């Protein structure tokens, strides 16, 4: 179906109202973005401290994969409940509670004496930070214009990926001076502080502060509310066949990228290419930095051209090609490997457009549920792939050589990326506006 461009009937708001909207918008965005940065840090940190964790808990590769994936298991389970909660009781309450839980989990992980205790701490961390992204998307939908949503999501991911970058080479540098346990004690304190500030200063939407909605400031009617039960809203999203291509793309492309960057990239580079930890983590830092830049680039480009699907498919295909040198363990000069990992990150940002797409093919009032369903795919894929790849490494055995050990794991990653790319071909073009008016 071809959708005609929306006419711009913009009115200029009263100066005082506009100033308050901007102040509250950026206050909410900044505070919840800090929590989101913590979520990304926790997501990727096991890659940099993998050897420390194996030594501390005498863990096999499969056990280490299971420990890292504990975060993703609870994160996956919590996505749809989070979408329901932010659509019903609001993101402010959810982010505050999540910060408290994540802080407690960080402290438990830091002081863990056994692998079981560390896994419980990691589970609590995952539970606490699992609410942050969907809550931030809900805030973005409330505080930013519809036509700027892709750019807002890109900026969100850019800031979130600062946490990923800090969890790679900078964390490896910090570990030269202190232990990983101290790092997680500090993270616990930061989580408690951001929870308190969120409760005090964040507002769920302009109406909560006595202000008109962004659409009303543009001279348009506000989006209609969902009047039914939350379960009816969930069923509306799940029954919508346009929701599912976004889920499958996230599972294949997003799940593979996070499983590799968050755990297996560093061991792979050390084992197959003989890199030390500093060089290997620099590769993941470049990949994650590329992802951050790519996220805001594809979101902004999509908003400017008024299209989602061409940008999504083109970048997803480039990402698929980037896996081929790793699947075949091709020899690469150091500069070439740096450029490859940077391009992998830039092109992996293709799946970030799925949140705009899935939001726009469902009613605005159900944006939290819609984005949470799509986002579940990312963490379901990661939670499956991290231990599965670890199991294939253990099964291959050390006598086969590092390249042979990792070959099956790289094939698994590549197959999932191909699956995700196939999902991207089925995504509905929305022309950067809601199909449901």
C-alpha cells in the first residue's frame, strides 16, 4: 500500500510551553540513557573479563557461556512484560525499580564466591536493566515528534553503546589497576543513584506535567488511547503479521551480533589470530563504536529520506558479507581486521530500524508492547547463541586447533545472520509514519 506524505500543519507553541517541553524531554532522555548505558556495559563486559571469570570460578567455555547468557535469559523473558508495564503504569516507575534491582545484582556479582552466586547476581542485573530500553523507547515516543523517532532511537543507541565501548578496551585498561569485582561494586552504586534521580525528575509524558502532547503542539489531534485491557493490546500486536518480520530480523542479526561482541569475539581473536587481550578488545571496541555510529546514521538517514526498508535491507546485506572472512578464518593484516570489525558494527545497526518499523505498523498507544515483542528477538537469539557456541567449542576439543574449534561456531552465527536478513526482506515499508491513524 502506498502512503501519501503527511501534510505539515505546524503551529508555533507558546515560548514557555516549548521551553518546558524541551527541558523535561532532555532531562528524561539523559537520565534514562545513563541507565541504558549501564545495560550495555553489563551486556558486553563478560568478553573483557572472560579469563578472569574462568579463573575465579574454574569455569569451562560452556559454563562461561551459560553465566554470560543468564543476563539474556531474564532480559528476554522480561521484554513483553516490560512493554505491558510501560504502556500501563509508565516508564518512570519501572526504570526506578529496575535500577534498584540492577544495583543489588551488581553487588552480588562482585562479591560472588561461587559460579552459582555469580549467576544469580548476573540474573538480577539482567532483570534490573531489562526494562530500560523499552521504557526509553516509550519516553521517546511521548517526548519526540513522530517524524524524528528514528533519529531519537539512533541517538539512544549511540549513547547506550558508549557503555559497550567502555566495557571493551577501556575496561581492559582499568583491570590493569584494579579487580573486576571492584568495577562491579562501583556499577552498583551508579545504578542506585540513577534510580533515585529518575524517580525525582522523569515524567512519563507531557500530559503528566500539564503540557500538551507533541502532536497537539504541531496542530494535530493527539494519538488515541488504548481503552481495552492490556491483554487485548498484547493480542493486537501478536496477531499483527506485520510485527513478526521485525522479530525475526532482530533474532538473527541482532542476536548474532550481541552474542559475538558480548562474549566470543575476544576469545575468537585470541585463539584464531593469536592476539593479546588488549588487541582483541580494541577490535570489539571498534565494532561497538561502529554500531553506535551506525545506529544514529541509519535512523537519521531513514527519517530524512522518509523510508525504512531500503536502508534496512542494504545495511543488513553488508553485515551478512562481513561474516564471511570470520567463517573461513581468512588471514588478515591488522589494519584489515580493524576495518572489518568497524564495518561489522556499522552495518549491524540495520536491525535498529526494526523498532521504528514495528512501532509504526501497530497503534501508537501500544508502542511499548510492539517494540518489546520485536526486542525479545534480539535477546532470545543472544541467550541461545552464547552457550550454543560455547558448547560447540568444547565439543571440538583442544586437539583440533583453534581455527577448527571456532569454525562451527562461526557457521552458526552466519546461518542466523542469513535468517535475519531474510526477515528484513519481509518488513513493511511505513514511510516513517503510523499505518494506524
